[in-house]
RNA sequence: GCCCGGGUGGCGAAAUGGUAGACGCGGGGGACUUAAAAUCCCCUUCCCGCAAGGGAGUGCCGGUUCGAGUCCGGCCCCGGGCACCA
């Protein structure tokens, strides 16, 4: 690679060469000294909160993907500032969690030493990138001044009955020696380390996010978010409209038990030929007949041994008959009750009515165990008794058959009519079921905020009083987790034993720490108040700055982080602690950066190191290049070769400013292009179309310098402002060169003058039968007759347009189409 | 299987239903230079043609329209997410 930083951009010895390193160092120092990027949060006018997703400070340093996201945020924030807003652009570090801890274990350095080192490196890199960050509000989730309030958030949920403990089958990673959420399991393997995940039964703390499912779903309609992100959340919450239906178990004694199932297809109830309970279902023990007990018991044990994931991925149907039967409330028939692992306890009621005729899974099961299969739905032109060779799941234009008085109804009608009918006898009720599970926040690990709970022999579970927060994470020499499934914190005797806050007797602490997603579920509330010791977030500042005006981040957090943040905010709203339900008014997901057409990864060895590129080209060039790669919301392909074009562009802007003359008048044609550019760049930045904004500026510079013309000062000054969100350092330097003493970011976006931008003569396309046959030049507002006259006079057009046209289509200022 | 994105020159990419390929990279030619670099200018979708010019063209097949990369229907391929969720 040539050394572009030291190569003079032009031969003229009088003008200084553009040396990014010098310029960038100078302005970063000046911004810090003048507190340019630290707004007065209490008094600033027109507050605009530009939030970027805080990074996990890995040992490898800032990823180019982080830089891409931050630059996109920064441009938006700087633009808003030039529009007259007081912009708050904070940064922090999401530094707790298994990822950090595992890495610390691997290199044999305690996380409490390693993480600050990583943060220091990140901070250096973020400074280099020239972000408009208010460093006086920097935070790290690992600081006691932060996690004190993370624990406080836990207590808010606890006091509202939204935090509870239960024994649950969990995913256990034998290598990380910790519990994983379902989200952290990918196809049966640990997302972090790739080990095969196992099942374990452990006591865990959960948040009742499912209570909020309907609101989390409903509010999606009102927030201005990327459609992809909203869709992802909708699918994740996974609402299913259906009904709960009760089946009375037949018995020769006096016991009568009901099995309640959830179904989305109540219209098929006449075809329900058996019931299935999840192996963990509490009624299994109750209803199983003595002669089947051994078989059922054996089957349940077998299921319990299996890990959660392979249970879900293995589609082979297995099960056991309980010996019991239940009455189908629609047909009055007694149908057998089975146990099978294809029914999951955690979804719906943990029991289903099986309709093998119209459900693929039930069909497979019925086939395997020779259970009856009945057709109760028939598509268009299908006979009611047409034999079934597979489950018929078609519902479009299908009607219900073999279903008594309901036969003949279409599927949708039958659903409501049948539920209403069964509801009459109390056998059914319409319900909506959600796929979303409660949020398991327990981690049997060291590197996280201890969950602020104390267990006392006499008082039971006691929350740590607020005045005793934070429950400090003690220094532990050996933080390795072990097979016990208990956090290493349990081995710290002094910390573990604590007097009960209620009775003072010897009690013990909860040893689990909380999920990292809890740390990041409220950090945006902390930023404005990060210097406050007495509150998690100051009410006045929060009212002024939140909800977040603009949040831009990766769609990998489309569900977890963004959903948890919404949930926590909603809870705080209900507790009267914040005035809004939704934390992020506007969210946009940015795209992913690939490199030379391939995904970036350590194993491929094609990861872009931002430091190297900033060394070689300067931060301004790297920033602008990243934004030039492609549409910001779609991502881009980082190609080493193309970066030179962006650097050449900045060189040309630099030279233009240094060459500019102040005498005489600017050129009208150039000024027209300038005003068109002002309008385009402003519009494009607002909609994150950064690549086209840059292209527009390049076009303008090409006009400005065409045929080595010397630009006028009035032609370049606004250009520097347009460029400033993208390349802030060089823009500041050029602004100073132009004689300004204050920061360019204290200035206002150049005023767009529509009169100056207007074109008076335009080229009009002339088509014959829709095919382009020539162009004519005319006044912008020339009427059809005038343009038609010009068109017919054109030899190329005349050749094709013979005789009188049958029809003429005229789009003023654009096109004339002659239909002959 | 289901739900999102996306398929346009040699490459990254632009295009309110109205001149497809702006801008940039790469390539070719030229100016400046003793020379090179840098800079500046011109050309660069494909095919036929010396040229003038003509024809084709936005994953594939059809449709709507004076006119379709853009709208509609049906496919194919690539990327991402979800998936025994009843």
C-alpha cells in the first residue's frame, strides 16, 4: 500500500498538505479541552438523545462493525446538532458477562483486571474515531456505581411480584458450566463455546415478562422502528389465537379430572381422536392406570434424561399410553390419553387434543401407534370422506365436514361457532397463548451483579434493603465455575454469610449473579444521570432527555436486548418511576459489513483492524469510506482497494478550500449545483442514506473543480459544513482555515435556497412508442406544443415518428412519448 | 417448512412508474514531467458496425401500462431469523 498520509495532495508548495494524523490529533484535543461535546444536560435547548448500542469491550478491540454502527450514529447526531438541537451522544461498556469471564479464564487473568484494560483500549479507539461522545457520562456496567442500580432495578421488579424463583429444566453448558437461556443455544450447542448442551434441574430467578406479552406486542404498532425489527419481535412474542378446551377423564371411581388443552384449531375438534400430555404434566401421575404405570414411568424417565434441545430437534414420535380415556366434548366419545415428548410442558397448557387428520405431528404419531385418523376438513372439490394419506392442513377455501351441525361451515366460521357452542357448557374458552417465556436472569457465575437477595432460616427470602446496595461483587481468587451448578461466590465464606436484614440472625446470600441483558436493559436511563450517586436516574433529566430520540444498532439485538429494555421500561412506568412506556421512540437497524464478498471472521483471518486503517488513511477517510460502502441499513462490502477514492475526495475538498478565492462573485451554475447538493445531503442524512449523500458531495466537488477551475470561497464554505458530520476533523480544520474561530458544530446547517437551485433549461427525453429516440433541450416549464415542435424537428425522432401521432404523453420537464 | 431481506456493468453500488448504470473502484487512452508518482482531461453495460447508427439488457416466466429495475401473479437462487409452539 502506498503511504497516502504523507503524500502531498497537490504540488502547490504554499498550501499545507492534508495530514490526517495531525489534523485529527489537534481537533480531538481541542474538543476535549473546550468540552465541545458535553452539552449542558439541564439547560440545553431542543434536546436530542442519540443513542448507540454500547459495546462489549472484547480483548480484540473495537470491531469494524462497531465502528460502522457508531459512525452511522455519530453522523446522525452531528447532523441533528447542526440543525440546532442539543445533542447528547453517550457511550459505555457492557462489560459483565460470560463472554468476558470465559476469556479471562482462558488467559488466566482475573476479569477485574482484564476488563479495565480492555476498556482502556476501547476508549482509545473510540477517541480516535472522532465520535461526538460526551465523555463525562461514560459508564461501565461493571462499576459498583452502575450495578448498584442494576440491583435496584431487580428489587423494583421483585417488589412488584415480577421476580420469582422456580425450579426449572434448564440448558446446561458442561464447558461453560453454566445455565444458558434458550436464546443462547443454537441448534443444541452453546452459542459461546460450541459445546453440546445438556438438561439440568435448577432453582432459577425469573422475570415475569410474559405478563407483559400483550402490551409488548400491541405497542409495536405505535413505535417508529425498522420493520424487520418489529417483525422479529412479533414472531418472538408469538401470539396464537385459539381456545382452551376441557376433556373430562373417564374413571370408574369417583374422581373426575379435566384435561385442559390449548388448540388453534377448535374447528377440528370432531377429529380429535386422542389426547397427549407432556411427560412432565402433573396429571400424568393422577390418571395413569395401574397396568400402564410401569410403562409410563419408564417413558418419563427416558424423557427426563434427554437434553432439552435434542428433544425438540428429534422428530421421531415416541410415547406411552396412560390407560386412561377422556370424553371428547364435541363427539361425546371416549378417546385415549397418551404421554409423548412432542408435547412441551412450557407451551400452552402442556396438553393437546390430537387431530391426526389435520396436523402433521399428530398424523405421524397416530400412524406410529395405530390410532384412528378422521377427516373433518375438506378443501374445495374434496369429498368429505376422501381418504387421508397425510395430514391435510389446507385451510384456504376449506370447509368443515363430519362435524355434526357444523358440517359445511368454512374453517374460520367453524372456529368461532364451535368455541361458542362448547363455551355454553363451560368446556371451552377463547384464549391467546404466547410463545414468549419468562426471562431467566440467574447465572451461576462470578462476573455479574450479585442478585440482591438473602435467605434466612426464619424469615425466608428477604430482599436486600435499598440502603445496603450495592451488594458488592467480592474479589475471588479462583472464579472457575464447577460442576455443582453453584456460583463460585458460594465459596467466599465471608461474603456468603450475612446477618438477616430482618431478624439479624445468620443468613446466607443468593450466590447467582444476574444476566448481562439486565445490565443493558436500562443503561440508556442511566447515561444522563451517570454522575448521580443518590438515584438511578434523575426524574427531571429523565423527563427532559427520554425516551431516546434516535437509537441505531444491530439487528442481532432485535429481540433480546430490545425486548428486555422495553419490558423493564414498562415495569418502571407502571411503578410510576418514568412517564413513558417505550424507551426508544425511533430505532433503526443497520446492516452488516462483509469483506471482499465474504463474512468477516477470526477463522477466515479477514477481520478489518480499524487501527490499521486509521493509521494508513486517517479516521475521517475510514468513517466516510464505511458510510460510502452501501446503504447504511443494508450494510456493505469492505474492499481495500476502494478506500483510496474517498481519500482522494477529501484531498480535493482540502485543496478546494485552500485554493478558494474571495474576490469576485461565485459562479451561478456552481451555486445551483451547490444548493441542489445542500438539499440532497440534508434529505439523505435524515433518512440514513449516507452513501448517496457522499456521492452527491463528490458530484459537487467534480463540478467545483472541473477543468481545474479555481473555486470561490462562497462555493466551498457550505460544502465544509455538509461534509462535517462525516469527516468532522478535517471539516473543523478547513472551517478554521476559512477564518472561523468557533467549532463548525456551533454553526448551523447551510440554508437551502430553492430559487438558486432551480434549473431553467432541461433536457427532455423523447420517446416513440416508449423507446428513447432522442432528447431535446427546452425551458423547464415548456408546454407540450413547444416540446412537440422541438421533437419533430429532431432528425432521430422524425425517422421513427412518421405521420400524426395517435397519442402524445407529456411529462413536463421530463419526457415526451409519441405513440404512432 | 414458516417469516424477513436481497438478486442491476469487470467490482462496490445509483435510480418519486418517465433518458438504467449517478458516485466510487478497477481498466484503457491522453496532458503535465528528463522520468516516475501525484494531479488533471477523455473513454469504459453487452452485441453488430470503420463510422453514422442499430439491436439487446436490471435472476426466470407471464401480466398491468403510452412507458416497468420499480406495480401485480407464479417460480429460481443467495443471505439472515424462527422452527415438534399445538
